[in-house]
């Protein structure tokens, strides 16, 4: 996208319209959830769309972003715009990455591979969940040399943890994202009412069932005793006993950038910096873990202030539109991770659906930036926002 603007996607759509063609998916990405609900089964859709408790945290995420309003500036030269940024030492064409979303085979048969190919085609980093439906090596192969990062649900077994990190490094994943807000599953009524947990059907276990350290802990191969393999997986997936000193183990076995995902308190950001981490993701897991949690966008400015110049601060939870990305940048995030929208795009149209989400989100961001008086993300500050109070 060096010779053109992301926003040119709108003219591509209009010109295609001269032949009678219209986009197969809505360009208002907030409509994807409704379409996905119509197309997908209640179990898979509910797993992606569901939230902890009554859903108050997910609603708070949206309300917090909506409370911030953009104050456009005029008569600024924005005819040449450049959305590129540097994140964790890597040049990116825009301040966006695809968030780690597990078990994507419940959305589409090509699962993580299709999403990763879409990301690679647009030079947008893809963060692979360790709970993926596809082994990390196969996803890496589908991406070629494109930027990819690996998300770790920290296993209880240190040998499996070490093996995951070695495999990820060998497969070309350049940064490690350690999710800390899921040492156990939150109370998710939508999944509970369907009695639906993909892991119990062997979905989301691909990295484990292909891991030599995991397999060494089984008396029989997975295919001969799948129940025992599942019990072994469930016994190590989360570990509520982990604490700050344990980060030293990860640091010892991962020599690239390391980011802690799920940070909402400024003191935790300070501790992350003290522990030698490179970044944090301000996130409440999209509202899926702690019912009644602080909204991620409300926590963001405080974490940014605490992080200072010691950490790269990224943001997710509630992002649906280009103006959401603008607001997160204005509040101090270096880049934004988007999750559910691309999962819905995948469920609706496979790789093409994920590509549609990426292009719509970045086209809208490009336009919002330019129309608000900015030629790129670097000049956006909190001074570009005002907060509405109810």
C-alpha cells in the first residue's frame, strides 16, 4: 500500500458498482455479528460472540469508546497520508494486527490458515493463538515471510511451554504474546446454556497434539486414547498458580519481544516493565473473562501513563470501526488488535471475509485520520478527543 491510500478501497467499491457488483459483506463491520448469527450454529457463534456474566464488560467496552468523540481539525495538508508505524521493532504498514482467536475451525474449515493468509496478503501481523485448530508450523508455512506473532496460554507443564516457544521461534514467529487474564475460564452463560466447549471435542488442541513434550506425557498415542489426551490437555491448559517471578522462565527461553496481554491496572504495567517485558496489551479479553470489569478504553490512558517509554502499549477489546482505532491511538496505544470482526468475516466468507474486514477497517481509519486533520498516526494525541459524560 505504499503507492496508494488504504482509503482508495472505497473507490474500488464504487467503480465495481458500475458493473452492478456490490460488496458481498457489509462495509459497516458492526453488522457482521448479526449475519454470522444467522449463518452459523448456536454453539460456534455463541462461543465467539459470548461474554462473561451478563455481558456488562463487553457493553462497557463499547460505551467507553463511544464516550470519546473526535474533534476534527481543518486546513491541514493531508493529501499524502502514511499509516505506517513501528511496533516491537518491526515496521508495519498500519497500526493494526489480527488478535489471537482460538478454535477458528468452528467458524470455517480453513480456520487459522485462511485468516493468516489474508493478513499476510495485506502485510498485517497475524497473532496465532496457542489454542488454534491448526498447528503453528502449518500456519507459518501459509504465511511465507509475513509478520507473525505467537500467543501463549501458559501451560502448567514447563516442558510443554519450552517446546511451544522453541517451535514458535523455529517457525518464524517474532514476538511472544502471553495472555494472563485466562488462568481459568470465566463464567460464560452463552456457552454454558449450550453446554458447548470446543476443547472437549478436540478443537483448539492442534498445537498440543503435535507437540513432542505433550505427547511424551501420554501412555498411548492420541488416536488410540483420545480421552486420555483430552484429560492431559485440560490438566495443563491453565495455571492459576503462576505469579510475577515465573516470567523469568519465559524470558529465559524466549529471546524476542515479549508482551503481556490482559493488563488493565497501571501497577501491573510498571511490574511488567520491571520484569523486562517489551510491551503490554490493554485488554479485558473482549469482555469474556471478568464480568463487571473496567472497560479497556477507560484503563488505557492510565496504563499508557504508567508505561511511559519503557513499554509498547497495544490495545484490544471492543474495536469495531476505524474511528475506534483512531481513539485508541489518541489515548496512547501504539497499535490496535482486532478480534471478533475478522472471526465473523472468516465465518461468513473465509479468507475473502477476513480480507474484507482488514480493508474496511483500514480504509475507514485512513479516512478518519485525514478528515480529522492527520496525515498519519504519529500526530494523533488525546487533544484530538473530547469526552462526553452521561
